[in-house]
C-alpha cells in the first residue's frame, strides 16, 4: 500500500512509485508507434480508410462504462477485504478485554492471546501464499508452530486450538464463554470472507471482454485521429492508451487485494498492529510499528 503525501502539481508528472506507468509503458509506446505508422502511410504511401471520430466517441463511452463497472467491482473487493481485517483487529483487541473481565487467572491470558496473534499470521500466510513460520515461532513453541502449519488450513487450526483452550478453562462462567465464543465466531467469519475473496476472482470472461475491447479501441483510434489531429495523433493516442490500460492495470491489482503488490493491503502492518495490541494487553514491551519503506507499507 502506498503511503505518501499528495505531490505538488510539478511532481505529479514524475512520480513513478505507486503509478501504473512502469507496467503499461510498453503498451503506451506501442499505440504511439502504431499511430505514427498509420499517419506516415496515409500521408506518404497510400490512403488508408478513416474511421469516424464520432463512432470512436460512442465506442469510447461504452468502453469507459465497462472499465468503470469493473473498477468499482474490484474496489469493492479491496474495501471489503480491508474491513474484514479491521474487524479481525477489533475482535482480537476485544478478546483481550474479555479475558481481563471474565478470566481471573491472568497467567492464562498470554497463551490465548498468543494463539490469536498466531492465527493472524497464519491467515496472512495463506492469503499471500508465503512462509510465516519465523513470525509465528516467537509466540508459540516451535513444536506447536510446526503442528499448526502442517494442517491444510493452519489459521483455522489455530482458531480451533484457541476455542479448545476456552472450553477447557473451568474458571470461565457460562456467560464469559459465550462472549468469548462470539468473538471467535466473528474471527472465523472474517477469515472465511477473506478466503472467499482470494479464491473467487472476478469472472474471467468479463475481464477478457474488457481487455480485448481496450486493445481493439486503441488499435482503431489512430485511424480516427488522422484528419482531426494530424501529427498530434501519436500524443493523443498515447494519452488515451494510458487512461484505458491504466484503469485496467489498477483493476487487476485491486481485484486480488491480498497480493504482495504496491497497492495491495498492508497485511504485515496490520499483523504488527495486532502484535502491539496484544503486547500492551499482556503488559509486555510492544514491537515498533511496521516501517514504511520507500513510501510502501506492506
């Protein structure tokens, strides 16, 4: 996730960190070269067929609607994923408060809250398909960490272990168990929501339609700009390509918000937030906030 102040008007055109230009500059240059070739052939070799600029305008409006709808759908997924992780952070904080209220034996709080931190890290590992053992071991023993990671769904195994410890504790009243169980159920619901997002991308056929239409539009555009813009056609074609291919690239990043990309969710930082909250509840020295490196918070 990009974290930086808004640039000045001058800096706006030169910032590459967080921009989609590095990913699409090849396509932008390709469209500009195509426009130069079409213009050169039409003026000096053979007269090429010209496309009505009005027809291309209607075509562009239709394509904009397609891209806008897909971008909104992708952003909804990104924002839902952020809300689910926000709910997880709140639930783990509330778990610490509930333990303080309902479990008199504070010596047991650390083991339960440590499993909650482990759950968050294992869930992050599943969503990003990364090894999180080094972040888990400081909170549980190596044996328990390996046993949890060996499961098909390690995060779910950690949550089940946590639930078992709540059930086995005889000091908890029935009402206390009920309140803590509600928090565990909420964590499980958030986990399932994230798994739904990561395993269910936007329909491929719709993405394919938008991508094909974008290439078709940018390929036909130079034929519509020959008369109206002359030698400015390559510039205008490149700008249009930047807009349409840029929207497509942004949508691809937002569609799967858990990927380790510049505009993905900062799962490492959110896990660190959970660690800090748990440490403060346990009266332990909390770790430092997750660092922003080159304007990127991972």
